[in-house]
């Protein structure tokens, strides 16, 4: 396991903010997977995918900020 992976694992156990953000990011990833499994996407589905991707990216940015603080 790399130092980065060790840091992420520690934060997933100890940092409440990181835990909350990681959980939200994971939930959005699940929603995205479900939408992308559909054989046909409606315009509403496509808009929802874009929104989810933007939210996921924002959560990823927040997780990265926390990681930088702990490096």
C-alpha cells in the first residue's frame, strides 16, 4: 500500500468531514452507474448524468483539499 493509500484509509476512519464527503461521492457514483446502465437515455437522464458528474467532481476536489492538508 502506498503512502497515499494509507493516508486515504486513515482519513476514512478518522476524519468526519472526509468520511461524509467520501460517502456522498460513492453514492453519486452508484447513481451514475445505474443511469449509465440504461439502454436508452432520455434528455432528462442525460441532464441528470451531467449534474451528477459535476457534483462528483466537486466532492473529489474537496477530498483532495483534505488530503493536501494531511500530507
